[in-house]
C-alpha cells in the first residue's frame, strides 16, 4: 500500500538504493525496495546481512514527520477549497490540498492525467530529493519525459490525499481553535477524498481527465472517481486494488490501528507538542511492521531472508533473524517520515471503502462506469488479491482482461516491477485514451 518512502506507501519510495543501517532497504506500499540478487550468495558464504545500529546512535524520532505550515514547500502548490461536508455527517470548515504538477495543460484541457498515491505516499511522484522533499519521487520510472506517462505529452497532477500529512488538510493541520486537529479530526471516506479532488480539478480548469491512475489506496480513489464523476473521467488505470475491502483486510487494518492507539505516547492523538523521541513512534512503527508483511510475499521473504541471523546476532541468545531486522528498519523508517494520526485517518478510509455503498452493490456501481479501464494485478499480491482485481475488471463494461504483473515481491510489485507496470500503462495509452 505501497506509495511512497512506494507504498510509498509509500510507501510504501522511488528507489533509495543506498543500504540502510541495520537491514536491507525494502518497500511497503510507498517505499520502493531494491531486490538484492546477492542475498543468497552472501548467505551461502556465511556473510552477514548488516549490523544492528544501537538505538543510542540513532537520532530520536520526531513526534510527527508531517509537513507543517512554515516548512519549505518544495514543489508543492496549494489549493484552498473551502468547507467540505463529509459522508459521515461531519464537516471540515476549510480544506486545502497540496499538489504537484508536471508538463503543460493543452488549451482545450484534454491532456490532463491524475496520479493518486498509496497509503504513505504523497504528491512527490517524480523529481529529485531536495528542500521540502527529503526523498526522490516515488514513481520516477512511470512519470516524466519519455516515461510511460510522458510529461512532454501529458499534464500530470498529483495531490496529497485529504487526511494525509504532506501539506493537505489532515490531523496535523490547524483546527479553528488554533490547535492541531489531532484525534479530533473527523472520519473521512474515499468519497470525501475524491470530493476534494473534484474541487481541485475545478480550480485547475480541468473538465475531464484523460486518465486517472493509482495503485493500492490510490486505486480506491481511481474507482471512486469513475463512479462519482463519470462524465469527468475518460480512462482509468486501477492497479493492485479493490472495489470493496474484505473482512480479512479490515482485520489487518484494525490490528495496525490498535498498535498505534495502544502506544501510551499516542495520547488519543494529542501528541504534537511532544519533544523528539516522545511521540507515538513505537506504535506507528509496529503498525508498519504488521502492514509490511502484507506488502511482500511469503516467497520473497523466505527466499531473501529465510532463517539467516542478523549480522552477529544469535537468535538463541535473544538476537534477531535478518527478517526481524528488516521489519524493525521499516517501522523506524516510516516513523521518521510520517504521522501517526494520518496513518489512522487514511487506514480508516480503506476500512470503510465500498464502491457499492448506496449504489446497489459493487457490481451495480462498477457496471455504471463509462471510462475505458485498465486493471492491473500483481500475481503474488496478498494484500489486494488478484481475485479482487478480476472482480473489478469483470464488472466494468469498458475493461479488458486483467493485466498481470508477474513478481515474487507481492503487493509492492506494483512499485518494484516498474518495467512490467510501465509496459501495461504505455500500451493502454497507445490503445487510445480519448481526448476532447
């Protein structure tokens, strides 16, 4: 749930190919991991998989890694969209979306593409790390000059989702009383997020998207766009996603939320004044570890790590196996770049995701989609399963057969197997995204 650190999201990010202390780099619906073909060879030679960095040598984890007013905006632009009535009956008195753009919008507005990120992703789809963006874009291989989504042809817009923590209105934003929303932030749904994105399109003067594309949680919004505003979407690409979360998925998301909320430093979401090292990073890191097991396949974890000890640690003396170090690393990594309340808020949008709610059921809702549709599944995905993608493709009139990404990397294959995903998207665009 891959977008962006993708994923990442994102987490879940575009490849940070430097080895990280204490474990191999990896992914997680937003964090793009780089497979290490030497793992097996090193293991056979008896080499270690890294060394544990003592906690005392690491800087303390900030209470939140949310982007806050006064921080460097980097490439972000901001759209103030006014108040928003929410599906749950609540209301946000003001809504702002942070977004980034690439390319030029044609005079007739016919070349606009909307890219939607996964759980821990953000608006920084492509581009270098720099001020305001501590990591490179999370989908560099997909968006840019000469890429499958060629910014020499397409005008690409990527918002940070409503409820996120990278510039859009979310729990870390300031409430009307002058304090951060924190745990008081209202319940959001995917429909609320798309309602805000529709207003963004209005503000940008985009009457219709040539393509709306996203994966994982971003794919939820892709499908919701096609159902909410069918006259404004010419084509969609829904990748490694579903139209309705299952009981199994809800259970997994619930345990992640429980991990955060059980951290005594979470303080019911009121932790923004905590000093570094005193925020809910333990709970957030544990939530990420739970999630990360669904982002990767059992084949990949067994093949890559097996039962190899971590460095000089001895599991029989309380030390870790390498796979434990790997999960520890990803928990720590996310806690240093994300916000616990946003994780809770966005995870709840996935728990409540149901395209068929008040639309006569999932098949009825999908049957009303008028956009051409590309549906991509990762064959080893154990988060959003191939069967769920097959259900989507079977019910959308304008969808062809599911296109498969063949990978041992599980859900994060949508980020790691960039050549396969890029080929499917490029072929779909060549087949004829309608322009007006």
